[in-house]
C-alpha cells in the first residue's frame, strides 16, 4: 500500500532587517511567536487581512532591529504600497535568520541552504545576543560532500531528521520541527 504524504503550501516569507541588511526569518523559538496576530488586530495596526494558501496567517511581517530595538511593520498582503506604522515588539526569545542563495524558509533545516545565518536572542524587545551559524552551514556542506545525504543512502524523512539534529547541535535555543508560521495563533486557541 502506498503511503500518502500531506502536501502543504510554503508560506509567504517574513523578513528581519538587521544592521541595514535584509534577512529571511527562518524560525522562532519553540512555543513562542514574535507578535500575536490577535493583539495586532485589536490595536488597529492591521486594517485588512489577506487570505491565501500561501499566507494562512493573513499578513506578512517585516521586523526591524534598529539601535538594538525590535519593531515590526505588518503588511496584510506583502504590498509595499500599503503602509502600516512601525510598532515596538516586546519579544523575549530567540529566532533564526538567514540570507543568500537559499530555498524558501518554512522549516528550521532550511538554514543550511543559505550563505549566512544567525541566531538572535531578544529580551523585552532588545537584541542581547547574535550568534553566527556559519559553523553549522560549514559542517552541513562538508557532510553533503560525502554520500550520507544522498537519496540512495537516506530517505527524505531520515534526511530531514538528520538535518534537524545537525541544526540543533549548533543552536543555543530550542526550536520546533514545524514552521512557526504554521503554529496556532492565539485567536485560534
């Protein structure tokens, strides 16, 4: 009997602008969200919502770290012509960001496909730690040169488990196997 796989749509990217450079937000610490959709709506910062199979949350977030402080602009449909105000974010927790020629970013293991990645830690919206994930990317590329990650050697699911374990080895904080974008919103609980 053939095993059926659940196919899901890759979600629209969120971005983090750090020191004037655009990064893709790869993941957020396990059990956390940087912003709460319900709070944002009730504060009238989000006037319209956008629903698509590629944007289940109804918005795209653009985070900014300026002078060590975290803020966000939420664009309901990733349209730069629609402006919403920048709002401070009182987030305590970590996240992973990346830039370069990488794949889409719905899972933590995608960090290996980028040229540069960092793990950031915030306390009450202030950046207190920036850790380079260059050693993780280097180790992945070294391992990839061997046959261990070839399809003949390892199934897709075994490969994902291996990459998740490799990522966790290099990360200081804990992340989930699923994308932060797919986690339940406070509104849905």
